[in-house]
C-alpha cells in the first residue's frame, strides 16, 4: 500500500505541510507556475524528511482543500459572520492574506472534497478513474457527438502534470464551466465564450499553434489510416505519438499530448460553431480551417463495421447490477462518483461489484488496445517506407533510388529493445566484438561485444567478466551524445546489455587519433617531446589498420594515393578532409563533456565507415574505454582507461579486478555526459503581439539547441513599469537568462532592458521593407553605458544565446560545435559537386 493511502491528515501532518508551504520560495513557485506536479513532489519529499509519509497527489489535494476552507471562512468574516471558523485559520491567514478572496459554491466544494477522498482511496480506484477519463471513445452517431462534444472534449486535461490555474483557484475547472443540470451539459448559446477560452492555450505550455503547424496537423489528420485508427481507438496515446512523430518530420516539435489537445479543440470549435450556426439559421461566426475540418468530419466513418462492432462489444460489460458501456461513458463522461444507484447497496457488495467490473474492463480494453497497436505498427511501417527519403540516416536522394522498397524501414529498426533478433551471417569479428547481419532489418547489423580485453595487437589477451556490458553501455552513451549533438553516426539504438544495432557500413581501414596531450606512442615516435606537452589545436594522426605491420602511421597523401573505394565512394581529398575535421570536432565535444566530471580527455581513437545505403561517411565502430585515455583531475596516476591494463607487469585476478573497477567507473560516469546541471533560458520580449511570428522563429531556433524559451509581450514606451517588473521576475529566481528584445519602429525595449539589468540583452528587430533602413538605427545607436548587440536574424539571436549558455553547458556547446562542422561539410561537398560538374 502507498504512503498515507486511506489515512486522514493528523494535526501534526497538517502543521508540517503548513510549515513547508509558508516558505517564501514555495509560495512563489505555486503562484508563478501552471504545471505544479514538480512542486508537490518536492513538498512530499520535504514532508518525508519531517516524518510525514504522503505522496504528491495527496499533498496537492490537501493544499487545495485548506485553501478552499480558508477562503470560505475568510469570505464569511468579510460578510460579517464571525461565527464561522476552522483549524489553522491564523496559520493560513499569514500565508494567504494578500491573495484575493473567492467565494466558492457547493458544487466546487464537492469537487475539492472528492479529489482528496479519491487520493486517499485505494490505488485500484485511481486506475479505474484514469481509464474512464482518458479514453476518447468512438460513437458512430454524429448527432450524439455534437450534443456532447463541448463538455467531453474540454475536460481532457492531464491532471497529473498540469494544475488548473497558476494558483489552482479553489479546484475549479479551468476550461469548461461546469453547469448544474442534466449530465452537466454546457448550453449551446455559451459555446462561443467557452471555445475562445480553451483555444487560447492548447496545452498550458505557453506556446500557440501557428497556422503552418495547424495545417500540418490537419493534413496528417486527413489521412484515412489515421482517421480509421482514431475512430476505432479506445486508448489513443500511441496514435497521437505517431502524429507527433510525423509532425517532427516537418520540423514541428509537438508532443503527443499537445497534438491530442489541439485535435480535440479543433473538433470542439468546429462542432460548437456548426451547432450555433444551425440554430441561428445564418452563419455569422467563422473559424480558421473550417473547410478543411468540415471535409474530414463530414465523411462517412472509415472504420470497418466489423471493427466497430468488435470494439463496441468488447467494451460493453455487464457485471451484476452494474452495466458499463464505454460508448455512453465516452459521451456523458460520468464516473462512478457521479452516478447515483437507485437501490442502496451494502458497502461490501458495492466494492466487490466495482472490483469485478474494473478487472473485466481492464481485460477488454487491453484486448482492443493490442489490436490497435498491431494496426499502428503496420501503419508506421507503411509510412516509413513512403517517407524513407526523409529519414535522417538515409538522407541522400541518389541512394534512395538504388534501394528496394522492402529495405526502406531498415534504419528505423522498431523492434523492441532487448527482443530476440534473427541473426544472419557473421560479417566480421574483431578482438573485442562480432558483427552480424540482420535479415529482418536490411541495411543494419548487430554489434555484439565480447568479455575480452587485449593490448599490443592482441599480444596480451584476457577474459574479463562483464566487459561486454560495460563496453556496450559506454559506446551507446557516447554515440547517443554525439547523435543528439548532430554528428552523423552509424549507431541506431542499444539492443541489449551487450549489443547495439548500427547501420551497415563498409569500414575505412584507418584509425584516426586526436591528441590534446603528448603521451604514449607519440613520445616514442617523437623523441625530445616531454610527456604532458599540449597541442593547440588538437593534433590529428592516422594509422593504417594492419596488425602484421603493427598499424603503421600514414600521411594524408598516402591515404589519398591509396584510392580506396568503399560502398561506391572513392576516398579522395574531400573525404579525407571531412574525416580529419570530424575527428577534431568529435574529440572537442567529448573533451568538453568530460570537463564537468573533472576528467581530462587526453586522446581519442575513432574509425569511420561508408554507409552502404546512403554512401556517406559516418562515425562507426565503437567508442568505449579502449578508445581513449582519461585522467581524472588531469592526473596520469589516476588513469581509468585501458592503459591501466597495458601497464600491468603481470596479469593476476586481483589486477584484472582493478582494471574492471576502472572500466565500471567510466561506464557509470559516461551516463552523466547525457545530462547537465547547468540551467538557462531565453526570454523573448516583444513590443506588440504582431511580432509573434518573428518571435516564434527565435523560439524554434532555441529548441534546436535544447534551450527553453518564453515569450512575453511588453512595451518599454507604453508601459515601462511593467517591462521592469517582468525583468525583475526573471532576475529573481536565479536562473541564467538571456533577454531578446523584439521591437519594430523605435526600439526602446532593448536599450531600456540593457540599462536596467546585468543579464545579456540582444536586439532582434522585425524590420519592414518600408522603414527598416530607418528603424534599425534605434537598435544600433545606443547611449553610452549600454551593451546591447543587434542581430536581424531570429536564428542568429538564438545562436547568440546558445553561445552564452554553451560556456557552462556542454550539451548546448556540443550542438553548436556540431552545427559548425555540418555547415563546413556541406560547403565542402557542394564545392566537390560543383568541380565535378565543371570538369
């Protein structure tokens, strides 16, 4: 049983909650955020430290009820009724006295009390409530849908992560005004007021949907397969995940919840408008995209009758006196707490009936969900084959024409991680790994690590239990870091503890070595250079893979003259330059990533291959603890890499355990490379809502660097006090912030901000063709004492902020460094193509 489940709050528990709540920082966060799950998780953790075992939901419910009770009493006092009182009134008054007093109705009181009662009930009840509330059940009757759409679609908010308002105004529902009456329907004449409220902010994330984003969503929605799945689905999370994935291919970054909420809001707005116009007999109100949505929703249902019948029959369950039909549940949106049984039941009988119903309902929903998942997987495969030429791994159009359609989904290998894969023939076997073809995933191979460690071209070789898993973890984390930064790699995904899936490449037999510090074999080949000598920039070397000749060092000229050809790509000057430049960038990204761990990356060895499908050079093979030298605190005596194995005078079980501990130390910390403790955000201040499209471009560019971005509207000319208040709001929470001032005409916003804050401010004015040449001077020519640079490009403003945050955030820095590399490579390849055409 969970902490505190079924227990009333004792006085000591309430006092502990009030003591945490009374802290200034907690009150400020509760007032200033729409999403408060994280705050209540923190409060629950603080309560546990005080010996109070309550989860975050219980804390939030108690917080709401205390506020409700306080406001009820406070309102009574203000109305002259001093007889009404409550426990802890004076404590709450000290916390809430400066907040507005609201009078709440009985219905709202019931909702608040029901919330706490539900959270103090058994977990099983919670799960049933979630099943009933989260479903988007299908109903074949269009009229029934229209009659209930207003109520049904506006209350689908994820209560686990979004509070109803910034301070959660007494548990009231934010988007749907609850009307006491039959089935709590909202009268149609109120529709226009309500749909305006819910479409202002679709997800609570503070980001409006642009016209292009809505068009893209509607375009995907119009796909017959998507409509079929939406019509026949019970739980539709996977469908909207698929929709979000398709939007991402169009450069639109929306999660599945945002897609689902926008989908519902569009349907709601359409049906409310349609019903209102029918009543009026004269369509006076219009909405954007009405024709496109009308075209979709007026079609006949695309779901086969057998599917609809199966779904309906599966989800209609009768247990004793309780008959549950999900169709009616989906329309009326009633829960067990809302329904009144005409015949009083004994408590035990009621509980048994509900438990039986929950069990049967879960089994039925699971059956339909499995069928829907199969349909979704089939759709994913078909869609991936159609959009194969847009996948990241296979981006070369010339390669696509040569690939049979059956091999299209290869790179996206969607088999569940850890599942059994059918192995084909062994492609290659090295000292520490084996490579197998994957017949079911053409174009991909399985890289299987071995529990083996070697040194000196296998002159020393030992078995080290667990090394395969350690190496696989290290490689997977490093490749994930590089891929997220934007480096092209052969890595697809981790498959198991000891293997990962990669794109099939023909390997270029060159080891590329990048050195920051002179050590190891470099000292032997360059007598007179002392260990510890540092190279600026890092030194690049290459070695031809030839065990018989001990991997001799090669020059660029030797590599070019060898005229290697792999997967149809001849290795020439351009390819050598790309590999050399990529080696330096990859080293610098990993070097920067290890710095927060107080580790010095001394040198790095990597290999490249040519993807057999795309014919492009990608980082391949592995990067594990055999591939680099790592010195914690820059101290060679603390080395954690394979050099500790090379330096052993005698290999004993104890010595191997020491080496294994070093490898485990690296594997544990390499996972931290994917995270950062550094925070940062961009706040875009626009002088007018008309600048929103310009600001959205800044926000989108910030997202490519992984930087949170907020948009605000304020005018330094018309409301300087409000501008400075907003500035103080962001200065006060201690999060590093870059302000971007977006103001056309006379830009007073940037200079005013720059003159009143120590935080960086950059101007990004949205210049017009008519007056841009004159307006820009208000951003360029500033009074003395102000440092406010100007960039005209929204993407440039985001990059300016990223360069600031990248000083202390290795993940942002890695994206910047990768962007530089990819720009350089694209220019190099363009030059090569141009010369080939000219010749």
